[in-house]
C-alpha cells in the first residue's frame, strides 16, 4: 500500500500540472515509489494508476520504457556504471570490471547478501567526471578510480555491518 | 559513518569541471565557486537585472515583447542543444496572440554522450536559467513553463527545485512578477533514463506522462506542443545566455563570437585530455586553443580523432579538426556538426572499431522502437561492428555498414536514426583502413587500447 506520506509527495508533483493532466506526474510518482520501496511492482503500478486516473497499462508502458525504473527487486544499493564512449576512454569499462571482481558478481546481478546490484549504464551526463557511477538513481559518484570504488564498497559494507 | 555519508563523499565538487580559470570571457560560468548558487549570490552577480529591465523595474521604460525578440535576433544566439537553430527566429514563430494556454519548455535532458555542461549550469547557477526562461516567457506571452531535467542528474533537479522556491518567495516567479502585469509559473520535471527524450517532441510526450516516442513534424511544437498547445522549447544553455544579452545588448553578444555565431559557448571536453571539463569560450575560438585549455592530449600521446559535437556528430581526423574554429559554421564546413558542443578527444592509442562498437550499441539500446529503419537498423549496425571487432568480420561488411546507415538516415520520424547513422558513415569514411585491418587480420591494428 502507498502510504499517506508518499501520497503527499505525489500531490506535490500533481500540483505542477493542469488539473486535467495529472498523468504528467507519472514519471515522478514512479520514481518516488522506487525510492521508497526499491522497485516498481505491478501492484504499485496499479496504485499509481488509480491515483492519477490512468489505465494501469499506460503506467506499465512508462515503467518499461525508461531505463531507470526497476521492474524487479534489486539490492539495497544499485550501482550503475557508465561505460559509454567518453567514459570508456577514461576507464569506465575498467571500473565496471573492477566492481564485478570486488563484488563477485557479473553486471546485471545482485550480491548474495542482497546489498549490491551492479549494472552497466548508458550516458549519465557527467562525462568529464569519468569514471562515474550512479548509486540508487540519485547519487552520482565521480572520478571513481579503483581505489575509490573500493572505498565506496567497503564504506557501505561497514555502514551496513557486513 | 552512515552509508549515505559514504556515498556523498564521492559527489563531484565542480572544481575540476567548472570552477577553474581556463574559461575565456565566460558569461554563464563567470564567478561560480559551488557555494554561490543562491538567489542572493546570483543577484550580487547582476542576476535578475535583465528581468527588471524588460519589466521597467530598473527605473527604465521596460522593453516590449518585440524589442526582446529583436534583441535576441540581433545577438545571433543559436540553439545550444544541438541543432543550432536561431533562437530569436524560433521565438518569433510562437503565435503570441493565441487565445489559449501556451507553454515554455527547457530541455535539460542532457544525455548526448560527451555532454555535461547543463548539469553544471543547473547545479551551480540555476537562477540564470530561471531568469532566461522568465524573459522568454515574457517575450512570447507565455504563463506556464517546465524544465525537464535528465533523470540521472538528480542533484541538479533538487538544486533547481530549491532555486525555484527562492525565486517564487522573492516574487520573481508566480503571479504579477515584481508588481508588473506579467505572470509566469515555472516547474521542474525529470526524466528517468531515456536518451530519446532529448528529442523535443519525445520530451513533450514524456512530460505528458507517456513513453518518450517522438512525434511527426509538422506540426511543430510552436503550433502543437505540450498538451497540443503552442510551445517553445529551448536548451538550458540557450536560456542561460539570454539575461546577458538583454543586459548588454544583442550587438555586444554577437561581437563576443563571430558573425552568425554569437556569444560564448560551453564545450564539454572528455576523453583523452589531461583536464576533462567544461570550458566556456567565445564562438570561433580555434580548436587548438580549446585543446590547450583542456591540458592537451594525454601525456605522451598524439591526437588521432575528435568527435566535435556529441556522439552523434561525425568524427573528424586530427588533421581536419586542428584547422577548425569552434563554431557552427566552421565545424559544418569540415563535415561534422557543433551539436551540443561535446568534444570527445581520442588519442593515437585508440581503436576506431572499438569506439564505434560502443556507440553503435548505445544507439541500438536507446532507439525507441517506433520506426523500423532505426529499430532494426541500429541493431544490425551494432551486430556488424561487433563482429568486426571480435574478428568475425567479412570483407563486404564496410560497404554493408555504410549501406545500412544510408538507409536509416533520413527515413525516420526523429533524428535518432541520423544520429546512429552519421558516426558509422564518418568512421568508415575516415578510418576504413582500420576496419579492413580488423577483418583481414582478425585483430586490432592499434597495439594498445582500453
């Protein structure tokens, strides 16, 4: 169930658009759901659809069209490493490989402890900061040398007591 | 330490990309340090004087809508998002007398590989975009606007929202701005990972809460835009250029650059340079100077090729780009596009097949699937470049690549098809020998590459 608190966040997004265009808020509402629940389930899609007065399938179209929506549960920390050309030229691919080794998973997979999901990503729009990765959709980490990647992973593990 | 604090340690400070002394006569990035983004600081830099000027709130007469548009036309400001369309002309297309709602949209969906300039504007100087949009709204008689921000740069979205709050509280946005009869409501929206939404009609679809699939043009957004209403869409950097133009005049802006290419432009330099980052320099500055500002090619390496305007623009060999100046006309004359000003530098250790392999994968991944030539063609291109790179290529592949690309180009609703085709054709044109070597020897002719 979507909480009243979440619905208050939805309302703030809906208020940006004309009254008859509530659907415009669907991208933001789904992002809020994902931030709070970790992924966008079919149940969440139906609740967002009911809230915005749109067909559930129209919500599902949005969830499946945009790369950043998690259609399935992911680890507590989703790491998206950019490997597009500008990043590739500055060790983006290497950063992804380093994390694969460090976490013991291949890209697209989640660590057995459920802490990390590792994904390859397309351009994050921070090309001069390469190598870059995005943590949980909202936090960009810049200039991620192998050493910094280790600090990031070890730091999160320590904070989570793992 | 909490996990979030751990993560925040790695957030970019902007020092490397934006706060340096290697801009030339900057207007948008001038005087920024990362902590002076707020309204108070922006006003101390002369911010909102242009808005006050047009509204007659600076002791002057104010400017009419026609005067604002004429000033922007005189400045020769051209769209900074990629197409380089004259901004003043675009503004004059808006049917100002249209009786219903009209919309203004800022395209901050900065996803063209290589481009990272709007992110620094939004994070470190958000009010310049708000002021530019307010001026545009005034000039075109628009009362509602949206800034659609790339979903991956959430810090910039949060920052822009904070700046909007400040502007509303100060009476610089909202009803009867600064006591005038001009009202303008501005909101922030965000994407969530779709390169295609940088295309203006896909962006409008996304803003309407749908899949970001481009629309047929015509009708153009000026007549049928957001919610089917007249809409003007400009890039973030374009809006950010406007306050300076209004304060200093169109002629002064034009004189910063060169004829037909007014003002300064921000270049995002990435790849094989010593100091990747954003560089704001006058239009018409030699490429060699930009390269020097970015610290030159990586130590010990020679320049091989440059993609001058984002990943969609045709690659240029070193010998060609070194003779270019950085402006729309010079780069077009050399056979490429200034695009978004994203300069991807590659040194002599780079394999062009490998580079194209990554780009082709990207366009396949981001094709929205609407048009058959793009949906099927981008996959075909990607698979062919893949097999050449992995030693499975056939001697006929180079011509086939060119042929498939040719059959995508100009045959799709939006420019993504062209964007996928142009890099392929330029790579084959300028570096065909590398592709042939890969096919013949099943290995790379460049000894060391990443």
